[in-house]
């Protein structure tokens, strides 16, 4: 699936933290063992920070990772490459990622851990059916800039950009 990103959505550290906590609120008491989760599987790299926040909020101490790569620096999804997997079928586990986009990564991880509960902060329409819980939906043609990908910098006032 090739998508031309028409819009951008920059996310600050504060917004990410607030939205990850909102995701934790949705997950409280949803685990299969008396409402508790066995642990978290974070999808690297984007799921690491949200997983840390959610682990704190839900008092989960057991965290593992699925390590994969699929995006290039040009915002294009390439070949899916598994760098590190996890054992088991995911029963009792919570999978955390920052975003479900085209669903390619989610489908791969779902096949690996079919019994896990999949949760993301952001969901785009193409990938949304693959996750169990998410907080915010964004359009498919939006590129999300997470705080670990950007730095604050000076920007000219709009009127100066317009050449007036």
C-alpha cells in the first residue's frame, strides 16, 4: 500500500504521555486473570515509550519486546524484517505500539501472538480492525511525528512565509 502523506500531526511529549495514560485507563481491569495482564510486549521502537507509561500505570513489571523494522527514512513502508520475536501465543499478554498504520506490522505480530490483546495510541483506518483498543484515530494520509523524531525550532511567522 503506497500512501501519499498530505498532512502532518506533530505529537509533543506531554501529549504522548497524556494519551498513553488514556490508553491505560481503557485497559484497566481488561486482563484475562482477574483483570490483570501477564505482561506487556512492546513493538520496537515506537511502542517502547507508551509501553513504559502503561506498565507504570497498570503496575506491570514484566515487559518483553518484538523487534522489527519496516519503515525507511523516507516515510515509506518497506520489507517487514523480524529482528527479535517472543515465545508463546500471547495469552494474557498486552501488545503495545504507538500506531497502527497500514496494518502490516500489526498483522505480522497478530499472527505471532494471536491470543494477545493489541493496543495502540493512534490508529489509521487501514490498520484499525487489527487492534483491540486504541485512543485516537487519524486519517490514512497523515504522517505522525512522534516526540523522539522531532526537535523544537524557530519557525517564521505565517505572514513572513507568505511573502507579505
